[in-house]
């Protein structure tokens, strides 16, 4: 059944500091880079706030977690249960499975595994893992990423978490490379199609070619300077998705100017009719 979701990226000016992961080459360790943002909601408050605004699920970027200890993750899981909405996806925004430096690649893989553990404890159904930074025409890199994703999926599955990836970063920046990756990785690995991450004259066709293989659609329109979406183009993307028979999560993405909840409402108005006709 089709349903409405929202990514915490769409609220990044409301959720407090972003704790971005960076690689320190000198010490060969992962470090945090803190970027201050205003805080209107805590992450623990967000499930109830989203539910009150008509959302059935959330996707949370890893850099919005203020803590990852067991007590905090249990509280987060409980906040979803109390609000009655789903923690669909933990969006891990760091890691490169095609990194040529073996030491860094192994460190990134271990880091990814640690976030799979976080996803399991917090009650997330899925974790989105970046496939890689290599070129989309590098077939050896695609095979390497597919193999790594399959191994990570085997690690995550007994914990009740599914591994998925996305048309995000260079390796999966085209539908052709994304589909090759999925075919090589096998059905254990899922996919997100993001409207904003395919570019070029064949964008609509690329969206259609991976939407039917997706567990989540990131519905990101183009905006004008006031944060109003290009409705005609956005609706053409949604129509292509619906024509594939897709019947899952429609995740609203807004990163334009002004109030972020208001920006999301403008997108929601365009998306809700497609959800209603997909039931």
C-alpha cells in the first residue's frame, strides 16, 4: 500500500546540530564535524510531530542522531511505537564501498556495520548504504560494490534490517549503473529512487526504469526562489512512478527556502492524489 513519509533531511534546519562523519587521513580514523543548526524539534519528538501532520513513516539521516548508546536507541524506538508510525530507513550518508585505499575501505565497511547495529536497536526496517564514489561506467567497481552490499545484507538480515542503496553519489548516478548493481547484488539488496539524483535529457525514463525496483521513492521537485515546486515537471515524475505499478513509500524531500514544514506541505498537496489512487 502506498503511504506518505518524510526524510529528516527535509527538516535539517529544525533538528539541531548535524554530526557529519569525515575521514582523518593523518590518524586513519573517522571523526565528527559538527555543523550547528537551529533546533525546533528533538529527534525523540519528531515521530509524534510527523504523525500529527499526516505522515505514516520517517527516514532519518545518520547525522541527526544525537547519541547511539543503547538507552537512547531504545527511547527512539519507543517514540516511534508511541506515535504509531514506522521508522522505515536509516539513511547512512557516509561510506565508500569502492574506495581504492584498502585501509580506508575496510574502516568504512566496519563503520557501516556499526550503523547496521544502530538501525537494528532503533527499530529501523532498512538502512540505506551508499554504493560508492567510483564512476558509473566502472564495471569492476560496480561488481565490487555489489559484492560488499551483498555481504552487508547477510550481516543485517539476522538483525531484522534490510540493506538498500540509492541513485546517490557517482557510482549509481545513472539508471544503467544502478540496474547493473542491483542485478549483480541480487534480491537481498533494495533500492531508493530519488528524483533529484538523475540528471540529463533522459531523466524521466531513468526514474521509470528504477522506480519499479524501489522500496522507497524520494519525491524531490525543483523549486523557484520562493520554495514553490515546478508542479508540471514534478507531476510527470510521479506519473511515471505510478505507471510502473509502484505501491510503497513516497518520501517527501524539501530543502528550499523558508519554513521547511510549509515547503513540505506544498509538495504533499501534489503527492497525496497519487497515494490515494495507488491503494
